[in-house]
């Protein structure tokens, strides 16, 4: 299973699947080139230092953060493209996530158009679960090559009952807010699921 890369956190945990309170798995899904790895590096706070210790790609990022006064550990997995489409690994990825970021690039309409299919696959794999799904329009800094407007993004998210946000991994814009939003969504859905 993917190696764990410890970021700015003060503890390293093994990535076994036993559910620990306050530890959540966040999966990055989406087309090649939309910015998943760049976002994962920012989320892990490790993009300046990673890849020096082994020749394995570092694909799991751990981040400790405090949201609304409560400590949380997010394990961010950038494994979606690792083994090719429709493989065991992808199915496993859909099964183990506590939250999903469906990332597209606002400069690549194709990556946006493939989101509904991706979401259908997720909902088929996890039909009865309260799982937060956030559509993430990345590369918001590339205004001149934008192919998908913010209104279109919001509107699709509304139709699919997901949250919507835009980020620029290049400028670190909205990335911290997104992570905190993920934590709040996970807590909210867990509370709803328990009622
Ligand atoms: P992945 O295939 O989804 O993991 O995408 P990567 O993270 O490898 O990013 C693909 C390319 O897009 C790289 O050259 C990144 O530097 C670039 N990139 C990622 N995010 C942004 C962004 O927000 N703005 C800009 N301008 N480029 C980005």
C-alpha cells in the first residue's frame, strides 16, 4: 500500500485501515494533468522537500490540522492514476475514502465533462454512505486559457449535489480553505449519518 509521507506534522502514523477517531482519508480523483499531485503536495505541506528519500513516488500525504478547535489528521491519497483506469486499485480507492475531491482544470473542458461519469462511479461504489464530495476547479490563475466558468462549475455541482470550489495550486490560492472545508464536511456528514 502507498508509502506514507509525513509533512509538517509531528507524528507519523502507519496507513493501516483501522479507523482511528479524527483520522480521515481524502482521495484526489480526476484526469491526468489537472493538478492533483501539486494539490496533494500543498495539502501535505511537503512540496519543497519531498522525493529525496526514495525513488518511489510519494503518493500519500499526512496533515495534522486544527479546525474549529478540534484536532484532525487528514491522509491525502494521490493514487487515482497509479494503476490505470478501472483497476482494483481504483475500486479500492473509492471504497476507502472518507471524502473525495473531484479535481478538474478550469483550462480543460474535457476534464470538467468527465466529472459526472466519475461521480456516478463513486456513487455506484458507495451507494448508501454519507460521503462529502467536492468538485474542485483548479488552475484558476490561468484566466486567459479558462474554458470552464465559475458559474458552470457551481451549476454542475448544484445538479450533482456536491460542493464547489476553485483553487490555484500554483498560487496556493484557496487550498487551506479547501482542506478545512473538507474536515467540516466530513464532521457534518458523520453527524447526519449517525442520526
Ligand atoms: P496531476 O496529473 O493531476 O497530478 O497534475 P499535476 O499536479 O502533475 O500538474 C500538472 C501540471 O499542471 C504541472 O505542470 C503543474 O505544475 C501544473 N499545475 C498544477 N496546478 C496548477 C495551477 O493551479 N496553476 C497552474 N498555472 N499550473 C498548475
